[in-house]
C-alpha cells in the first residue's frame, strides 16, 4: 500500500482507479464514506469539484485486500466456508463488518480456542454472542470485521490457518423436531397439575418439539418402569423423557430402580448450575431422561431450561453436555438472557 494526497478541483495522477478514501469526504454536496473505492467517474468528479483541502487516499499493493472483501473472507473462515451448514446467513458487508445471523432457532456453539487464535492476529476481529446462547431466527450470532481499509492477503491466510480444521468457529445448532414425553410420580392438586402441564407444553413448544403425552403414575418401580417403557419404545417413541417427583439423592427412588430394570444408565446426579442443581440426567437406549427436581419448579427458570435446549439441538445425554452448563451457571436475574424465550417470561431465577 502507498499513500497519495489529492486535492478537489485538480486532475488526479494516473493509476488511482481503485484507490481507497482514508476518511469521509463531501464532493458536490454528497458524502463519500471512508473506505470508498474510487472509480474513474469519481476521479473525474473530484477534478471538476470546487477547490478544497487535500485528502488522503490509499493505493493498494497487488496483495492488498479491501476491507469489505477481507470481512467477507473472515466471515467465510468463521463458518468453514459453508454458512448453511453452520446454521447462519451472512449480512453485509457494511463499513467492513459482516454479520452472521441465525438461520433457525437453536443453540450457538463457539470454538473458543479457535476464536482466541483468530483474534490474536492484528487486525482480525471476530466477535460473537456467548457460546450456549439460545437464539431465534435472524438473531445476531457473530460479526467479522477488520479495522484498516486495506489488509495484506497474508494476514487473512494466517486467520484461515488459525481457524484450524475443527469445523466452524461459530455455528448455530438448530432445534430438531423432538417428541417429548413426561412421567410424573408426584401428587398435585388439580390447580397445580393444570399449571404444571401448561408449563411443560410451553417448554416443549418453545423448543419446536411435540408433546407425546404426560403420564401420572404412583410411586412404584413397576408403574414407573411401565410408563418409561411405553414412552421410549415403539413407533411413536419420545427422544426426551421428562420426569418429575423423583429424589436425586435416593438410589432407591422408583425412577432409578425402573431405569436399572430397563437397562438405562444415570449420567449425572446433579448439574453444575443453580437453581436446578438437583436435576439429574440418564440415558435409556438413545433416549435422554431428565429428572426435574420438583413439579414446584415449573414457575421458575432453572438449569433445566439450559439443558433442555441442548438436548433439543441434538447434543447427546452425556457428562460433557452437562458440563457446558457450568460456565455462567450462577443463574441469578442477570443471566436471564441465557434462557430460551419461553423461560424469560417465567419467574426470575433465584441466586
């Protein structure tokens, strides 16, 4: 890149087509924004303009990349070259910024180590919402930008190498069509039962799922096993089963006895988030079984409202999935933004 100085009202030197404005300029009453690539018509307009103060233009070297093109390349790097597979759409560039928007409702996933490597390269800028954020279609997920008007191609190649081979640096894992069944072994008054079932329907619908049914059963391993088997087998089997009324600290609870009889496995008793830390997670074949600590928690946003979106987005029922809840797992009122839209309308989480 080399620097040239031009003056309105005077002919421009040869070879300046494609030169870039270094700051905003008003020509014949019209504002030209910094970063503008000058055309032959622009240079003619400058030569015919009223005399004025000199201004700076940047003449690109053969390997220089304009800021808008650089931002597009950086955005492409962020999604491993395939926005559709990464669950986003690209918007821009506007003033060298390209926004990545969620193509569907889902969970944002950011490879933090790759993001850190990218942003150590001057002047690369890739910034995102928090990993694990629940987003709706059209929500802003990330932005790619460079500050200078011209960037050497080698810098962008370094950014592409820093992103590595691990897939997109940022992506949206969309909610999948999911059948959800519910098994309850807790006595509820008629009023509480109506409110509990309404809250379950709201949660399932908010994650794009389908409620397969709600079974109320006695506190008996045989009854619980029969309900779990009915929910997880056959053509209309659920992919997620929510349970309520179990005691996560009691190995003899009917839910745990029934899971063992059916060949299931408890993945985690308790999760690293509060409120809702007594949540438990199990697997019954390919089905995730989630133990809500109490039907009484239905009116509050809890750790369950962080775990359920992950399961609905296709994360497996594993300890690694549960571990994702820990960062930002102190779910006081300031963390309301982390929840799906349906949970933001529930009672504030307690600290």
